[in-house]
């Protein structure tokens, strides 16, 4: 996989736009769930495939994270 670098800005609400070209390359679509991981000074985003986890398990995990 070739390394592609795009520049974007962090909004005042902590939001970052993932450029369209990168979303298309990864097959990411509106409404996809994304896991956010911190490794040192890097943030790693991974698209989740929730259907493979089962909706019930995901809901329980989400509730436990909110508490």
C-alpha cells in the first residue's frame, strides 16, 4: 500500500475531515463506525464492521463505555 498524505484541519469542535479521495480509496461511507486508537503521538482510525460483532454485543459495549 502506498503512503498517501493529505493535510486537513482540526475544528473547534474536535472534528477532522477525512479527504474524499482517502474515503473513496478505503471504501468508507457516511454512517460508518470508526474506532479511534492512540499510539504515542499518532491517532489511528479503523472502520468497524459491526455486523460481524452482532448488534446486541455492540449495544452492550456502547452502554458500558458511556457509564
